[in-house]
């Protein structure tokens, strides 16, 4: 009975908690294209087993600790004869995949499979597959060579091969144990602590799981000329090929948004001397390789750094990775891994030509990988080409995504060969295949609109004058609306309104609002919409900044602007006195349609100037997709201060449909809203996700024939799925005010039920999306960057603010001079040509459909004399609505209610924080900036440990005390998951051993590592030991929660540290 070495122990513990049973299958097959005597090959394997008892290994648990017994079951030698099968090759491929992916259990039976698949009399596949706990990749190569050495010897009539027997695996165990207890172990730990003192960010932060995931697989030959030139180049600079390949990897991820420092995981064979290098067994470890640089560095610089750093690192490669995780305190830092990219250069000689065998070897893993990406250079000898192999997690990379990455990687390798001294900034990352994919994702390029929206409205009036156009308190026909527009436009012209003027509108939401907009357009002017519910200070600021020459009001809002110097016109109860005229308006390229104010980072809102051609293009695009017909009715629900209201008001009117303007009390009353949908037979409704949630909160079951538009903030898949059950069709719409309301459209399908995020779809007509990096360079498909938008929908800019306009709107030289708007949204282009939003890059958020600059609110708080400093953010608490939070430091007493009341005088209601937290001081980062991550969080379900009851009863108390003694925790809740409170896999081995001693007088059931993994809380383990729970068959099936509480764990540890300070 032998101990497991450190590599085996890590594999054993990882297998226990992983539900991926074939995760640690390792092996492959050799294709031999000549006659092979199957019975002789079987005898060769039997001889191999006699000299390598590692093949007979079984895992035994003694006193809670795993051991290996090398006197177990001998694997069967399997034979499959497909030589008479018409589809032998297809059958063989299917069979080998089945063999390679079939789980090998650690709990009984042989840990290896081997045998022959015969395709013809002159072709066999010899396969070998083993659990990684008894064999690594290097060991597999030795396995193949040794069995064919035995075959060649037996075929020649010899009793054994001419080369000596392989080194025995168990001989390495004592030597490794001595190393772990010696000075070199301590020195290696010190080296890695210093090297990894500051951990860089990961390349795939969205891959937050720590369990192996189902993987895809690609293996493609590397161009022979390219690899040969790369080899010569490496020799010229006294480097190896792998150093240039690492340089290519580093350069690629730096260019696509990674940090200047990257950590790659390099498998290390941990074999010293000829004996160990010829060993069959598992000694594999992982060595972190830290590369630091910048875009000014050359590819040669990075390759040389990789060479020097890896040489130093390999001196300490024997330090186990799990020990390093514990030493660096990854769990306490809320991290679960050091690296998320593995690179493996496999110069494994599978060449059997010296044994007079023509063969090619294909090496496979078990279809699961623990990191999102594993890049392997397969250099398997002269009889086969060098391959690039990619193993990739399918929830991070799609098959197309992996294919595109592969083409970019080859593209970079060719550039290295051409000029290794070029800087990383000069690399061309995008391939021709990428460019085609990006080009196909653009919106339909159609003829720009030829008619003014009012000309389209006029055509509807001429065709269907008595049709219902608008409903507020009653129905208004198209003819009546036309007459009112004529009347008001004449009155405006009499007051001197002319082309280029800006006219504010502050009315209630009724038909008069639409009449005012159209009348202003007839004069060639632009309107500035004002929400009458906003505070005077905010409205006055907008009037001043837009320099309006007139304010249109009605009876209810007439007194709002008595102190403002600009004249007012009350448009209530104006009597018809003119006949309908024909509005034959042409689109003027420079005409402004409206100026709409959005939140501004300086505390003053910004006025976005939207041109009439942009608005006309938007209406035409929406009429096509999602579409609307003359028989439809659109509900106008949104405040005029939110630009999406213009879709509700104008899309129906230019297409001959009808607008139903919801009464003020309907907007916030979901019961009334539900009644309105039915009463007025609404066919189209638009709302933010928050608005739809409000409606669903009434148990609304939907309406037949309803088309739902969702936009203004991120749509969660769960909400999308609910809406699909209530609406005939559901569209997710995306777009900033600066690109005219909506810029993309996506109709939800059945895929939303399993989606992580809801796509924003494809750009609308005459619109293009560009994913750019910080230097304004196009990023490849699938890579996250800032979304820039170009095309017919771009606004003119910010009114009277050329500096702000230049900051956000720019002509991009790398896009052939196209003018784009920088949205500040992080996005990526998907395989299907659609786009996906992943978040914000600045301090701007969308809440309840409104875009809010958090600094706008902060500035209003900071002007209060009692406030020393303030920060505003967003908190998301489980089960609660997303809320604005204000953290503030005062020099005089000030209550949250005082702050709220003052903010109401300057800010609209949607910008008033719901939560206020006073702090004595703001935590700071090392470079003197506020550390927002360390701000105190609002009360709620913050720390899992505070939600769990205290242990009670003898068993629970003994278990919890044992855990605390081993880990140093002050206490652990009865229902806290071990991994949620920071216990490592290695610590559970010690806990299992200690529990056997502590519980010896209390229970008969032995506690082993599998049991601890299977019942991952004090309460669950105590219940099992008390005989109240039936044993679980496979521990692998029952471990689920290692990752779920890492964020709360991080907060808990910080809080505990503060308490102990």
C-alpha cells in the first residue's frame, strides 16, 4: 500500500468534487499500417503489466486517507475486428470516441483500458486509455513505445526487449516525500509567493466556475514551412519554438483587451534523469509562467522573457499547484485559479520507425478541461506533421469561435516569422475570415429615406382622413390632427418661429404634444421636450443650455415658467381657423428634429441634437422591422423626456396605425395598464424591463396578438421567457439617444430559455456596429470591446458643446474615416452575426430605462455644505430591486431624509438614490483613488455565514470544532458550505483524518474524504453520521457549490479582518 504523490492527490481530490467523470481520461491510439499479430500484441501488454504494476493500481481509503494498491485487477485486452465492415473507418472513429469518453471510476475496477481495433489486414489502431491518476501524457508516450518494443522483441523471437526495463513508479514516491519535507520545498514556496505577490486579472473573467467543463476539440496541422522557419528563428536567438508560441499567445490576449501581465499554466513533467523520463505513471504538475510587457515590446522581447522566466520557474516546478493556491490565499481573495489559459508544448516522440513500424499516434483528452483554453503544440516525431491542438470550454468558446481564434493564431505566427522584432502594436490581429464576418453583421444598406416624416403623415391624412389617429380622452381622426397642426404652425410662424430655432414643449401627455412637435417641424425648427413632473431647477437648466426662443405650454403647465425670460405660448383650446394644407416637405440634411437631454457627468445634462434624416431613417427601419400595419394600435406609455417615447408617438402615425396615449395614472398602476391593453385592443406596447416586470407583478397573463418591445436597460433571459408566454412576439431593442432611439432589433426565440444573456440582435437599416479597443482598432468577432455605432442614425452631436461632441463622436481612421459614436457599452459580435452587451465601461448606468451618470448625482450631493465627500453607485441585492446608493462623509449632522429632500429640488425622481450610507472615511487604493469595492454594503443577504444557524448537538459541535481547529476559522455555521467559507480541497483531507479520531466514541461510521465531500456542511455530515441520511452512491454527483459563495466569502473575510484589527 503506497501513498499518493502530490500530483495524484490533486487529481484524486479534484475528481471527488467534479461531476465530470471522464475529466481525467487520458490516452489515445496509434494507427499502424501493416499487419500486426493481435495475440502477440496482447502478450506484449501482459509483459508490460508485469514490469509496470502501476497498471494494476486501485485506490483504497484507510482511516479517511487515500492510498494506492498496485496489486489489483489487470485490465482486459480488448479486440474489435471491423475488417469486414463496409464502414470500418466510421465505425472505428465512433468506437474510439466512445472508449475515450467512457468514465473510469476510482471506486473499483481497472484504471486503464487497452486493446486493438482492426480496420483491415494491413491496418490496426492500438488504443490505450487510463485514469490520469496512474498516467500522464509523458507516461502514455512511454507506454506506447514500451509495448511496441515488447512486440518487436517477441516477433523476433526474443524473450525481452534489448533496452532495459522501465523505472518503477513507486520508487519515486519516497524521493518526492523527502522533497516536500525539505528545504527546497520552502525555497520554492518563497519564490512563488514573491513572483505572484500581485495577481493579474484573468483573460476570461466570465468563466467564474472552477469545475471542469465540457470541451470542444480542434487539431490542425501547422504549415510545415512556417514551423520550419519558426524553428530556425528560435535556434538563431538561442530560444525554443515554445517561447515564440507563448509570445504569440501573450501578444494576442494583450491586443484583445488583456492586461499587461498574464499568467499561463505550463504543464511540467516533473521528471529528472533518464530513469524518471522513461517512467510510466503520473508526475505531471503545473508551473505558472508570468509574462509582463506592453504593446511597445517586440515579439522577440516577449519570447526572450518567456525563456528566462520559464527557466527560473522550472527550477521550482515541483511545488504542487494546490499548495500554491493555499499559500497565496486564493480562496480568501475570492479567486479560484491562478490562470485560465494553459499552454503545452509536447515534443513527444511517437516515432516507431526504429522498430520497423509505420505509425501515426493520436493523443486525446477526456472531453473536459479545467481552464477555458488549452493550447497544445503536438510535435510527435518525423512520421507525422506538427499540429496545433485546441481544447476549449464550450460555455466560453463556440466551435466557430475556436476556429476563428485558430486562424488568428496562425496569422500571428506567420507575422513572427516575417519580423520577430516588430512591436505588438504593429500586429494585425484580424484575419480575412474575421473581416467577412464583421461585414456580414452590418445592418441592411438601403436607399436613405426620401420623405420627411410629416410628408408621410400627410399621405396618411389624404388616404384615410377619418381613421382614428390618436386617443387621449377621446379619439382624434387623422383629419382633425392635421387641422390642429396647420393651426398651430401658422400661429408659430406669426410669432416669428423660423428654420433653425429651438422650441421647448412642456405639456401633459396628450394629442397636443404630437401636434406641437409636428407644428414646430413645419416651421423648420427643432423641439426640446420637457417633462412637466421634473423640478423647476432642472427644467430651467435645460432651457438655458438649449437657448430656446419659445416655450409651448398648456393650462396645467402655464405657471411653471413665469420667471423665465423666454416667451410662452399656451396651446390649450386653440380653435380651428385654417383648412388642411398639403405638406410637401423635403428632407434637409442639416435640419434638426429635436434636442433631447441626457444625464451629464459634470452635473449638467447634455442636449443631444438629432437630425431629421436620422429620425426619418429610424422610422423607416422600424416600419420594416419589427414592423407595424395600419390596423395596429400602439400604446404610448413613456415620458417624453425618454427618447423611446418618439417611437410610440410617431411610428404609428407615419404608417397609418393608431396611438393610444395612456393616462398619467396608468403608467404606474399595473392593474390599470392591464385594463388599458384590453379595453383599447392594443397590439403594440413598449416598456423597459422594469415596466414589464411591474405589469407581470399583477399576475397578468398576457394579451392575444400583442407585440412587446423591450429596451432601455438589459433584458434578462428569465424575463424574456415570461414575456414570450404573454405576447405573440417579443423584441429586444437597443440604442443610445446619440444614435436615434433604437439602433438594433432582436426578436426573441426559443433559445432565450437557455441563454445567459439576451442578444441585442443586428443593426437596423443603414447602421453599422464596430467593436473597438482603447486605441480605436477593430477587435475580432467574439472579443469584448467598446461598442461604436456609425451610419445614418448618428446625432449631430451635443448642442453647443463641441468639446463633448469631439470626445464621443469621431471619424475613425482605422474605419476608413467613418464617423462613429462611442457608446461606453462593452459588447461583442457573436457567431450568428448578432451582438451582445456585457456591461458599461464608465460610471454610467441604466436604471428603470433611464440613462444616469452617477457623477451627476454625486455632484448634486457634494454642493451641500454639510457634505465633505460622496460616491454614488448601484447595488443589486438578492430578491430586491436594483437601487441607487449614496455613500457620504459629513462635517455637520445631516440625515438621509435631508439629502433626499434637497436632491428632489434639482433632480428628477429616477435619479434620487434610495439608500444612503454615512461613512467616517472612504477606503483608498494604493494610488490614492477611492476603493469602491471596499465600501460598506447595504444590509441584506450579504454574508452567507450570518444566514446560517449555529451548530447544535454533540455531532455538529464536534464537527464544527474540528473544522475550526484545522482551518483557523473562528466559527462556522451549521449549514455553511465548506467551499463557501474558504476551505480548500487539501484541508478536507486533514479534516477527514481528524474527524475519525474526534468521533471515534460517537459513531461507528468511518469518515473518509469522499464522505466529507459528499456532505459539504456541518449539518449534512452530522445527519449522515447519525444514520438519518442514506449514503450517496457517487461523491462526484453531489458536489455542486464550490463557486457559489466566493464573493460573499471575500466580504466575510474582509469584515472578519476588520473586526480582528
